[in-house]
C-alpha cells in the first residue's frame, strides 16, 4: 500500500479524463468506469486505516525539497469519509443523473472533485494543498451550476466569487508563511516557526487562514454562499458538498494547520470556539423557518459544523487539562464522521423525494411514508441521528462535546450546544410531520418507491448511522483514536521530515 | 480544392476583419507558432515551459479566428479535436507520472538526464512540457470557442429568461 499512496489522486484524476474519451466511443461505459474508480478508491481507503503512519516522497526527492505526502490517523480517517461517501453518491448518481444531460461530464467533474479532496488530505506541502484545494473547489463550482437553470447559475456564481475570495486569502497566507520561513514543506514550516516564535506576521497568517478556510468551511460570518450553493446542486453533489467537501477543505485544513504548524494557542482556540458557537446557533435559527427541504438541510450543515469547530477549538486550548482537550477534540472528530454519514443520507433522501414528487417544498409533500417506505425509513433514521436521539450516532458525539465543555468550565458553550440540539430536534420533527406523515396529496397517489440504485446507498447510510452508534467502541479503536492522537502529537508530525 | 476555398475566404470581406488585419495576421501567425513551439521545447532550459508556450499557441489560433472568422478558425482546430487533445494531454502527463513507479516513485524522473543545457536532456521533463503544451493550447482555445462562438447560445438563453421575467412582471 505504502508505495502506491499517490494513487489516491492519480486514479480519480486519470479516470476523470479517460472517462471523457471513452464516452465518445460508448456512452454507457462511463457509469461503469466511474463506479470502478470509486470502488477501488474506497477499498484502498479502508485498507489505509490499518497502515502505520508514513511519509511518501514524490519523485524520490527528499524533503524539504520535494513534495511530501503524509499518511497518519487523521488523513486516513478523512480518506475513508471522502471515498466511501463518494462511492455511495456515485452509485446514487447512476440513476439520478439520468434526468440531466452530459452525464460523462458530470462524472469527470465528480472525479476531479474527489481527486482534489484526496489531494488536500494526503499532502504535506502547503502549495500542493492550495493546488488540490483549487481543483476540488473549481470542480464544485461547475457542479453546483450543473443544472444550468437560472437559480443554479446564480448560486454557482455566488459560490465562485466567495470561493475565489477564500482561495485568495489562503494563497496570501501561504505566500506570507513562505516569506517568513523560506519553505513550503509543512513539517519544515512548523520547525522554522518554532524558531521564530509568535510575531505580528505569524498572527496575520493565522487570521488569513482562519478567514480563508472558514469561508471554505462556511462558519457563520462567512456562510452566505452555502445555503444557495448546496440546495442548487444535484442531490448527490449536495450530499458530497455538505457531507464531505466542507470538512475536507475547511475543517480538516484548519485542524491540520492550527494543531501541527502553529501549535495550540489560547487566542486561536477562543476565536475558533466563538466561530463554532456562532455557526451552531445562527445556523439552527435560520434552518427552523425553511420550507425548502434541501435549504433547511444546508442551514443545518452550518449548525452541525459548528459543533465540530467547537470541539476542535477546545482541543486547541492549552489552558484546559489535556484530558478534557483530548475529549473535546475527540467529540469534534467523531461528530465530523457522524455528520458526513447522516447529512449525506438526508440529502440523498431529499433527492429521492424530489425525483418522485418533483418538488422540494416540505409543505407540498406529505404522507410519503405510505408510498416510499424505504426512503422514508432511512430519512427518519437520519433525522433521529442528527437530532441526537440515542442510540444513533449523533447522540454520542454531541454528548461527548457537551460533556467536555461543561466539565472544562465553558458552561455557556455547553448550554448553547444543548439548546441547539433541542432546536435541531424541533426542526426535524417538523420535517417528518410535513414530509413523511400527514395527509397524502391527491397528485402523489400514483408515485412509486425510488429505484433500487437510489435506495441502496440510503439503506447503507442508514445502517451506518445505527452501526456507528451501537458499535462505537469498534469505530473508536479503528479510526477515531488514531486521528485524535495524531492531532495532539505535534512531535510525530515534525518527525515526518526526517522520513520514516 | 480545399486550398482554393480557404484562399477565397482569405480575400472575402464576408468572413472576418478587413484585409489590413488579415495581411498582418498572415504575416505574424508563423512567427507566433514557431515562438510557441520554441517556448515549449526549451521549457527545461530557459524560462517558459508547457503552460506559457501553450498559451502562445492558443493565442495563435485565437488570432486566426478573430482575423479570418470562425469557419477558418474551426477548420484549423475544431472544438471536437480540441476536446480530445485537451483530454489526451492530461492523460499523457499522468501516464508519464505513473511510469515513474517503474523506478519506485510517483513522478520519478526515470529517463537518462543527458548533458546539462542540451536540448535532449532532463529526462521526462521535456515530454511533460509537450503534454502540458498540447493540453493548454487545446483547452484555452476551447474556452475561447465556448465563450465566443457557442456563447451566442448562452446569451440567447439569457434573453429568453429576461423575457420570462418581463412576462412574470406583467402578470
């Protein structure tokens, strides 16, 4: 496995373009090729969980001169999230995307997005990170506008402009960091920064990174693009954007840079916790009043990502006891996995409902549990999971975060987290009342259950919701513990430069 | 004869710009192409490389299209050929990268490096420059085609949606 680590970007990149050529000869084959690429990537990603950490030197160049790829607990966890959710979204797309034209171009953009996200997660080089971030972002701009309707193009344009601003801020940050340290290799930058210590330049770089990656992660003051962009995309893409992209590009990058390059600091910790709490509260308040199914889910994404940033923020704080910081960080990472599972399930459900009923307005649906039992059951499970009902996965991660905050003396944040969980539950009970139960409108008398290829990913995700909740010690030992330890152990990260 | 047709097109005021522009374009086009190819081939020795040279070559095609009209432009490099070249360029680049696995590393420069400052040196880098040059030429010209010639389709879409808006206002 070790020698083939770069294949995580090479396979999707190669297949993206090969698919275009193959589709010129035979249109049907593009479904199969895209599935093949994603399936092999998922198998590889799951295998990576059982590898010891290592560093890969691209082109055989020793760091700090060549590009360094890093495999550790955190990147393995993200690789699993990206590729497994990606595979399920891909299976879902084969049927769902029939209603759009130019399917092979869709697959190309999808695979490019996967290549970009995998690249962001595996790289150990700052400029390389920027390049892959742009690949994933640009593919996602195009995917948001894939329907080419007026609203979709408008959302895509908004996303493009704000995403461009974010990329510029990040590039500025990288340029400043390069001028301060004279290197782009991440462990090397961290070592150099340790020699310089904290000064105004470093603080400015941190501010640029928090704003730039915050925009990508859509924390609240930077969230304006998300409620437009995520609902406008085709459903599998909404699931990828909300479930994976904002984590891989936004939260992962913040966590990696803040923990490993800049090191824990009380100031950054309080800023990130404040942003997290703000997103949590504002997101949920905006979500409650929404009628559009997908728009509501998009606002909940902002709110749920608030929990993740909150947990990571407390983990960065050097003043609380290490055990509590580790607990909060663990809760944040756990919630990141859970959010990927249930939010992509909910978005795919909304797509299945839209596929059959032709509407996204909650108030125009109703009683669908009688017509679409499988989709409704999975939607229900995912809703319970996001509302934090035991024994589903969302409950445990929220519990851990809330517990850590109350224990660490941040009572306000802890109480806010409880309050937001309550509001989330209200919002999803209303969703179930409106969509699944109640009276079935006359015009939906004849609709059928969604096709098998669309319900299969839903069922898998719903089972995952339950399984992660129940078999939590297993998930913990396989990936979460390693990811948490990776983030807290800066020395191990610095040792990558020496080569393993 | 195809040549006759093109000759006719060159002197025809229906297609493209005035004969002043056409004459100048015919004068500089060869130089532009030679310079673009030079920048690509000498990418590993002098400043420049696949991207810069590719942009110059694409500009050559764009100038042809601007000067002589879309029929001649698309005849020289049609949108379909451009899309195939675009894809093929990336794939060749990636295959060279993957070929590095024969030596154990992704993107390993596994070929003989040759003598420094000679044209045939630096192993796989000139090949990669050529692949990127082809890709950039094709894709920038494809973007130009999409925005200018096929762009009319998009602007027609915009007009129709404006009509819709007017219609909905009247309602």
